[in-house]
C-alpha cells in the first residue's frame, strides 16, 4: 500500500510510512482509552462493546475504499478513537470467570487475538490487490485493491455485533453483595490509581511489553520484505502472511495448555519473570538467519523462532493482564483497563513509528554489526532484559483477585457473631487496598 501510494521508492524504505499507519490507530487509542474506561464503568460493558464493534465494522469498509495514503492514515486514527474493544474485553474476562479459572480465561482471551493474527495474516496476504494476484483480474474488486481483506474484517465484526447484542449479558452489577456502598468506599479516579505503586509498576511493565510486541510485529514483515543486500529476505506479502500464520497456528494450539500448566505449578509472577528473561536471547538471534543460503532452512528457522518469541511474549502478556485485573475491585476495573490501554496504546503508537524509521535507517546504513539490520532486534533483547529486571519487584499478592482475598477474610470472620462485623471487614479491607 505504501509503495502503491508513492510514499516509498524501494522495499527497504517502506518502514517509516508503514509504521505511521500502525501508529495512527494506537494514537487514537491512547487519546480515547481513559474516557472509554470511565464510560465502561458508568454505562456498562455491553453498550460500549456494541459501539466499538459497530465502529470497527463501518470504518473497515471505509478503509477498503481509500485512494491515498493520508485518507488511510485518517481512517486508522478514527478506528483507534472509536473502538475500545480491548478496554471492555479485558475487563469482562475477569468478571465472567471464577477465581480458579482466571488464568485460563485470560489465556483464551490472548489466544483469540492470536487467532485473529493468523486469520488476518492469511487474509491480508491472499486477498490484497486481487488484480495482481489473479484472484480478480478485472471488475469491482480489481479497481479497489484493498477492499476484499477489509470487507472480510467488516463481515466478522458485524457478526460479532449481532452475537454481542443477542447473547452477551451485562457483567457490571450495580449492586454486588460482596462490596460496600461506593459512598463509604468510593472508587478512585484514574489519576489516583496511577499513583498506586503496584498499579503503576504493572502498568509500566504492560507498556514495555506492548512496545516489545508491537515492535516485533512491525519489524518482522519489514525485515522479511527488505532487500537481501540490506539483510532482508525479499519475501512477497503472501510469503510474509504464511510465515506469520504458521507461527501463530502453532502458538494458538500450544499456548493454552502450556500457559495453564505453568501458571498452575509456578504462578503468574514466575511466568512474567522467566518469560521476560528468555525473550532476550531469542530476540537477539532471530535476524542472523539472513546469512543462510538454504531457503528451506530459512523458512523452518523463522517459523520456529517466531513461534518461540510469540509464546514467551504471550506468557508474559497474559500474566500481566491477570495480575493487573487482580489489583482492583470490580467497580474500578473499567477505569483500570482504560489506564492500561492508555499506556499500552501509547507504547504501541511509539513502537511502529520508531522501529520503522530506525530499521529503515540502520538497514540502509552500510555499517557493520551492531548498527545494521540487526540493531532493532538487539534493542528488543535489551528491552526484554529491562522487563525481567522490574518484574522481580511484583508482590505475590497479585496471584489472587481482590474479591477472592475479601471473601477469604470474610470466611475467617464468619464464626464471629458480632452484628455488623461483615460490613466492617469489607469496608476496612476495601479502604486498605487503596
């Protein structure tokens, strides 16, 4: 798309403008996420999710009809502003799952995004520009080269809208017997939550991991697309789609059992720490396969290494999602996820713009290691090391939800016959959590 709109003159210089396209949506999410967090805790989860899915449907169709780069950029920004799907779904995952199923439910949530990546990679690679691929040599879809993959997205989004409208039940209960009246223990503002040391620590780790994940998602296709003389692999869009799809298919199949078993035996904090530290060497060694002369070896290597990197990142990210939701009570989770989405989206907006430009500059620099096409991957390795270092400071209390801790304290006090004890325990615990 970037080259077709005349924004880049070669494969190795597409990174900057491709990065801006990814960045635009994340900028929209960064700006809108705090507001959507408040709305989610006020209106409820279901109406906000319906708005988000409807806007995604309409704007996906609009993106399929773009004729210039700047219109595409504007629509991507609009999608970020009007589609708070991540804010709502991360909040709902915790609320619909019993405590014993929290980790598994969050893993299913993360796997759904991976499945979307698989389908998106294949659909994008196969359906884009059907005139040049021979899928539609002439006619309506040949005249609009980006409509088919976006129409596919719009259909899926519309079906999701119908499913949410019919089957989803509201998970925000205005009256929860476990919680005291909010007048006695009022919900914190987003700014007050941001000053909580634990919430701030997990938010910063989530932002760092979001930067790493988005950077790799940006770097991998740029590296595969780049000229061989610049350290790239010169893959076609379809080749890149199949490589990502193969890695993610394996990940979708294996991540559920792997994550649940590790969490069961080692815990969420262990997953975050060791997943981070193992990402360091994996990120560092990935780009060196470009020196290989075996095409089969290259394919096997990138599929396996991308799978390993995504599995480690999946493990850390899912652990962070669970631990973050465990930090607050139900009536604060919408704002909390709005805060996390704000930080995560800012990181995801920064990553493609920075990494796209830096990769283009270093790949074309003509300099030896480390200031060549491997530079960005080395930087991701260092960022993973930082994430490991700070993950060690996470307390063990985040292994359980606040509601579970509350219920545990109430059970301990259940034999005490003093009137009003239950209410006093709940109120004091809620206040102490803040």
